[in-house]
């Protein structure tokens, strides 16, 4: 199956293009997946096995629902291909009742056989609201053992409007879940040994829940609203029939806009980490982020001295300068795997291309001009556009302890990035050479 899947909220069945032209590309043992695993009390049908140890973060729900971390569950679960994960979407409609295959596929991705009561899911945890999106509430979660993670709660399939907009459908969320899984799996070197990066936020678990929004979380939401003046509708409107998808991630840090950089060396490392991560994803998954503004770049401090990458079998090592980058939010992203393309069709989202006042809005227009408003095709240069945006922010809007002396390396990047066609070209070409503060070690595997 050679397939294209448009995961925009406005997608309709007649715009889902599945063309039967070749057998499904099943990779067998070489498929590298990340999945959540739930115990029998939550309706899981998978026996618990003991995989080889792989360093990773753990879900705070380890002892309630998520028995094994998603990044290790690849060793436990059947190895569905990317195309197989999205296959029910070929015949979808916007009516959940008439297409049970979509709901069942969501449950499969969550390793569940039925939706969990949301009150049961959050029991025995403490929460702090961290932020919000147009269709999501974001909380920091801590269990009784002191383990922390971040959960993103997204209402789906309900009749109530959210901020004046229809709720997302399961098919929209399914694509985001699968894309996050594929990018998360790049944290672990694949069977071929050709690709690895730790800079895409790790997907710890995914759960499908149902019920009224918990009173405990509503109280926390209202406290946050008093201090920050929320732009979202209060979630106390949801009824007992409301579905939610809850995605769990490790704490990735503070967004780049608000993270206090200690030096331009740290700024250079942030750029280096992002360009190497994008290069790996471009080559492994024909990936475009398409929305990499500085709120989707999280930074935290680290004691690790270096960051390592494998891109097309080549190993790269760069200084961390004590910062670790996590790239988040793949709602608008384009990714291709197993002959299946997943993309968000922005051709009808006119509002996105009319913004003013920040270079971010010009990047959207640059992408549209490049692909002629056809969002299925792969154009790696869009990642370069966002890298150019990043250097602009690092040069002109971030403050450094020694003042705003212009950094020669970042200035060199800003002046020359747009001559490159891809992040991979930036990494493998001459643009990064001669940087004393971020020299790379490169060798064949």
C-alpha cells in the first residue's frame, strides 16, 4: 500500500488518498516502535515480559496502568508498521459510531481494550498546571514515589465546542500519537544502526480515558486561571461521556523563549542539537516539523558533557555546554514511513499565513510558497527555514550575561543557512566547520 494520510482537522474521506500500488512494506524485526503497556487491571491483553535494559525515562503510572515504559515496549508488542497503525483511516468518516475501527486502533496504540475512567487514571497523583494549548491542558504529574512527568490532556469526539472550535476526532489524535511514537523511537538506535537522536521528546505512555473532567484538576485549572488568565474554556463543561487522550512525556525543561542562557556557547549547542536531530529525522523518516517556533523547543540543564547522534550510519558528537534540547509538538508535522505519508493539510488554514509581527509568520508563508500550498510532498528546506528563524531568535532576542555582543558563528549561520536545501546538508556540508565552541567528532560506525 502506498498511502497518504491527511491528518488535518478538516480532512474528509474524499481527501484521504490511498493508492494500491505495491505490497505493504513490512519491516519485521527492523521496525523500532515505542508503545505504552498497561496492566491487566486496565484491560490489557499483553503478557508482561522482561526486555533487555535500555536507558530511558519511566512513566509515573508504572504501578497503576503503564506497567512498562513505551520505549521498552517495542520489545514486547507486535511490531506493527507505521502504515498498519494508520490503516483504519483509509475508510474513516467523522462519525465515531459508524467507524469503530478508528476507536479500536486508538485503543491498540494505547495497549487498552477499553477506555479508562479518567478519575481512576489520575488517582494517587498530585498535579500542577504548566500551560495550555488550543485543544489541550498540560500538567506536571507526580506519583507517590516522587517520580514526575508531564501529561497533555486532549478532549476528543465530544459535542461541546472548545474555545469556539469543534473537538478533535480520534483520527486526528491517532496520527499525532503515531508520529510522536516514531520520533520517540529514534532515541534508540534502529536495527540498521543508521539513525539515532535523543532530541525529540520521549513518549512515555498514551491513554484513552473517559468521564467528567476531574474536580481535582478543575480546581488546579481555576487557580492557574486566576494568576495567568487562561485563554481556554474551563473544562468543567465536559460530561461523563467525554473521551480524552492523555499523552505522557518526561519533563523537557523550559521553552527557549523563557530559558535563561548563560553563554553564547549554550546558544550554539542548542542550534547544533536541533540541526543534528532534524537531519536524522529527515533521513530516517522524511520529516518536516513545520512549526518549530521557540515555544516548541524545550531546554533543561544537563550534566552530560556531549550529545551523540547517528545519521546515515555516521556518528556525530557535539558538546552539550550543559543544556539538553527537546523538540515537541508534531501537530503540523509531515512524516513518511513504510510507504505511508502522514501530513497536516494546511492548504485551507488561511489564518496561519496572515500573521504579522514576528518572523515565525513569515516562515509559514515561505513554506507555502516553496511547496505551492501542496503539503503532502517532502521539502526538507522547510526545516532550514525554521533553523534560520532559530538563529534570528538566538542572535536578536535572547539575552546573555556579557551583553548582546554579536556571536560570529551564529551570524555566519544566519547569513548562509538559506543557501542549504536541508538540515542534512547543513550537518554534512561546510557551514558548521570552523566553530571552536561546537566542534564535532565524526567517524564511521
